[in-house]
């Protein structure tokens, strides 16, 4: 049985067969729906359900009358008839119209035996037999649910669940109000007794928070549920029963909040008294332990250890002590929060006692915590000091091992790398020693400023053993560092000499390479002899400078090799340059000397040739035109032929032969010389026709042909 979405339910409602969906007839009366089925219907349960539903609406709503829809489409005729007659006995005054929804074809003959309209006066209400599709003639479609072809939205299970919530809240809130009133009155009428226990009668049967939350949720549902009417009517309008339910729920909530507030105050007062007693007991437990066993544990811990491992063991022991203290400090934090909460309540009779307890507890805990922190910082500084000393000792051992090992580098770069690594290690040792001094000074300051372990009393603490140990470690490290530094100075000097030795050998090798490059350039690029006397003179000057550069390079290489001999003697090692570099240097220099001498002779011959040729060709001879000029002709011819012959001769080295330039370069120079010889011969032919042998035959033809 369904009911309106906004109607109140009674306590423990019966199984509902009827429904009041929230729809209204044309007289604004509620529509009551009785759905029947083919199974046997209990008239007793139906009667009880009708009585329950009719008790919910207000008198004003009942006065408008009900329109009852009896859905007999799935039921038998005799059941429908019995239900209609029952309505006469149960609610004749509230019913104004009964609409019996019949099946389409099954009742036509049976209905003729019983006409409800003839019984209207006896029944007290009008009965209409109608099919489902014609029900809208009497009721608007928007007021009918979907099973009758209407558009009214209604969820019976949702309505029933909400009704049960309302009934449950009404029962629990009423019972809870009575219990809270009794508890509050009994507590207000008696004097506070600190020794009275908190018995079971002090606790209500229901949880007030849960009941209040249920009431607020129910009130929110009642305020949000709305009825959507048909077109032309007021949409989203609350029902009359909903308007009555909301004030009832709000009234219960207000009363419940009032009593619950008083109950909370009663509980708070009792809880505060209990808390105060518990706080006093716990405070004394914390104070007694910290001033007793806790302080005694700290009194026995003074050392800082003589190594990293020893300081770690002391730290572990201190962590165990801190762990025991932490449990009591946790109790202190909890107690402090409880006392702060009680102080904020502002009860005058408890303020002085609470403040005294709080101050006493805070003083003891802070004092003990400061001693723990100081001890922890001291042990941490000791651990860092010993760790730094251990690292420094390892660095000094490594540096000493490096200094004691023989140095056998392969080249100057390796020596420099080793020297750089040595300098870095020494610098790292100096930095570590400085760090050790700083950490040692910090530790000494902490020991000298060590406070008393007692409360307000100075105790003379004998730390001479710890101080002597710290100073002894720093002095020992300083002496070890100084010894290593002296050895580093000796090793540095030796390695610098080795660097210089490798540098001299490298530079000597470079001098050999430079000299070889000069020789190669002399053979391959210094091949020109000049086109005239002026150019040849310039080439002679350049050649002399070139030879001077080579001489300087050779001398530089010799000096470097002599320096390597001195350095090897100083380093007490075998001479490294006598076996290879010096023979190479001498061999290249000898080759260069032979080549440069050959080059010089060729340039001098070319200069003499061009000078004599130019005298003839320019006609600038100051000698007699008979004997001297004739000698010049002969000199030009002789020097030219000798020069041509020399151009084809190779330079002889001990290990082979070399030629100046390429064959094409030599051919070009020889061709130029031949041309000048020919010019000189022609000049001689035309200048000395009498004295010169006549040019006849083949010789004259060749001279003229060459011209």
C-alpha cells in the first residue's frame, strides 16, 4: 500500500496495501488507491492499514474527503465487492467517491446483479465502475500515477523508507529526551562529588549525536520534497501533511539539542574532575622518574670516546637513554595538552592548581631535555672529530706511501700529473687538518662550557682526560703532516728536475725535427738561382740567414743535450739522450752543412755568371775592347758551362743521394742559363768579327737559328 511522499508515518506502521500517491481530485481531496491482486486479500490487514493511513492527514485534509481508487483489474469481483462494503464500515465519513477500475471484459454480466449507484444512500458515498483508460474523466491525468495512465511521479518504497525513518526518529528522540532530562535534573540537584563513580545510569540508551544527525537528515528531506502539479495548477507546492511534519521534527530537534547541551556540560564537569585527578597522578610519576632514574642515567655518561667506533657506541647508549626519556616526554606532551584544555575552561577553583602542576612539569621536562640535547650535541661533535681524525690519518698514510714509492714516469706529462696529484693530496691534507682543528676547538668549547647535570647546583666536572686526548690527537696529526710536507718538498724538487729533463729531451728532439725540416726546405724549395745578378745577390743573403737559423737550432739542441747530461747526473740516472738524440742531431746537421755548402757554391757561381753576362750584354766594360772583354766572354762561357754541369750533380750524403728540387725545377734554371749563354755568343759574334773565330758552316747556322 502506497502513501504520499510528504505524509507522516506512525510508529511501527503495518504492511501497507493502500497508497496515497499525493494526487488530488477536483475537490482537492486526497486520492486513496487500493491495489488488489488475484491472491486472497486479508480484510483485517486492509482495515488496519486504512486506519493507520487515515490517522496521518490533518483534520482539515480529512474534511475535504477522499477519492478511493479500487484497482480490481487483477482481482475477483467478490473481493472488490467486499472491499467496497468494508469502506462503508471503516471510513464512510471520509470517502466521497469510489472509482472501481474494472477489467475490460470479465465483469460485464456479474455487475448487473449489483449496482453500486443504487446503494449510494446506504453506503454513504458514490461508487463508479470504470475502466482504466476512462479514469481521467473523473481525475486529472497529472494527479494519477503511471499505472492508471497518469503522469504523477511516485516511488512508494522511497516514501515508506522515509516514513520509517520519521517513526524511528520520533521514538528515539522522545525516549532520549526523557532520559537526558532525568540525568540533568539528578546532577543539578546533587553536589559535585569527586569520589562518586560514573555508573551506567549516567549514560543514555541512544547516542544523542546519531539521533540528532538522523533528525537533521529527515528535516532536510522533508524540506526538499515537492509536489509537481499539472498544468494550470501550482507546481512544486508542499503538501499539507508535509507542512505539519516539519514543525514537529524541528520541535523535537530543538528540545533534543537543549537537553543534550545540558548533558554535555554535566559530562564535561565530571570528565574535568576525573582528568584533574589523573593529571595529578601522572605528573608526579613523570617528575619522580625524571628526577630519579632519568637523572642518574645521565650522571654516569661523561666520556667522548677515543675513536670513531667508541663514539658510535656512546651514541647508541645515549639513544637508548633518549628512548626511555621519550616515553615520559610523550606523557608530558599529552598531560600538557590536557592541562591547557582545562585551563581554557576557566574554572577558578582549578586554575591555581593546574598552573602549578603545569609549571612544575614543564621545568623538569625542559631541564632534562636540555641535558639530553647537550649530551647528544657533545657526542655528535666527538664523533665528527674522531671521524675527521681518522680520515686525515688515512690521507697521511696514503701521502706517505706515495712519497716512499719510486717515481718512474714515462714522459714529462706523466711527471707533471704525478706532481699535480701530489700537490692535491698535500692540499687535501692541509684542509683536513684545518677541519680537524676547527672541530677540535668546537669540542673543547663544548666541554669547557658543559653545564651542571643537577638542578640549580654546579658540579665540578673533571674533563682533563678528554681535553688531553683531543689536544694529543691534533698535535700528533700536525707532526705527521709536517713530516710529510718536508718529504713533499724533496720529492717536488726531484720531480721538477725530471720535468726539466723531459722538457730538455723533448726540446732537443724538436730541434732535430726543426733541423730536418730546414734541410727538407733547403732541398725542395731553395732551388732558384736568380734571373740576374741582383736577384742572385738577394738569394745569397737569404741563404746566409737561413744557414744562421739552422746553426742556432743546432746549437740550441746541443745545449739542451748538455743540460740533460747535467740533470741526469743530479738525478743519478743514466743519460737518456746520448744513445739516440745526439747522433740524430749530428747526422742531420752534417747533411744540412753539405747541402747548404752546395747551395752556396751554386749561388756564387750563378752570381759570377750573371755579373759577367750583364757586363757583356749592357756594354758597360771599362777595360780595353780587345783583350779584357774577350776574357769576359770566355769567363761567361766557362762559368755557364760549369754551372750547368753542377745543376745535374746530386748532393752526396753518407746514407744516400739527394737532388735540389724536382727535375722540372732544374730544367727551368738550366734553360735560363743556356739562353743567356746564347745571347752572350751572339753579342760576341757581332762585336768581334775579326779577332773571333769566324762562325761558318753549321756553327753559324745554329747560332742564328737559336736567335
